[in-house]
């Protein structure tokens, strides 16, 4: 096994992860400047990720701080079994679920706060503004019908480009569970999307 204090084993194949591993190794040794560097590097990407769960920027920032505090305390325990980014994202995911379940109204837990460019990319929209907007709304409505674990699985896969193995690490579950969630999510979307499209067209008419 590889710990955060070992030489990055995949720095050649993945320079970004190699840099993260090197930085995390210094953090494990108590290097505060390395921790500040890691914090600055991850704050924007964690903020984008967490805004999928809540519109409250203060809550997202609180979760980021909680996440990075855990990174500071647990950095020496990292064994290199996933990318550093996957490990940190997994911590943030669990911290956000804990925060939401403790503070947010029930309806907020099911929200999918996807921004327009991401929806456009995932849905394969064309350049015509009106159809783009209609397609994004349609896909967003479909995602909101999914149970939280299925919705997050699809977003991690199709919006963030994570592999099944990485999603399993983030969500702390088996790879088979990830594949099952993706299968059931696709089945549900195929079932509900036509009706949502008809409903949307009726509302616009």
C-alpha cells in the first residue's frame, strides 16, 4: 500500500494526482503552507460540486471547511487506493449529506442544482437557445424524480466524468452498487421522461 508520505507512484501517468500526492505528503508531515496550497486548489472545485446539493453558499463553505479539516487530520492515513481528488470529494459528499440531513428541509435533499452549461453538455444539446433551454429543463426535471443516490451517481458519472470505481469510493459503496444505481436510474428516466416532455409542452402551450 502507498501512504501520503510515500513517493507518488502515478505522478508520471497522472501529473495532477502526483502533485496532489506530494502536497498531501507534506500536509501529513504538518506542513501548513502545503495545506493552504491544497485548500486553495480544492476550494473552487468542491464549491462547484457541493452547489449540486444546496443553493446556500454559506452551507457549502461550511462543508468545505469541515472537509479540509478532516483532510488535515487524516492525511497521514491516505493509502493511495484512489486519486486524492476522489478521496477528498468523497469526504465532501459525506459531510454535505450529514449537513443537509441536519439542517435542510426535506424537499432540498432531492434538488439537483445543475448549471446550464453542464446540463447542455450532458444532454448533448445543439446551439439553438430555445431548444437548449427546453432540453435542460426537461433533463433537470427528470433527474429530480430520481432517488438521491441514483441522481448523484448519474451526476458524478456524466457531469464529472468519474468512473464506477471512483464513484464507489466517493459514495462509500461497492462498484456493483454503483452499476445497479446507474441501471435503475436509466430505467426510471426512460419511463418518466416522455411524460415529463408532454407535461412541459402542455404547460408551454
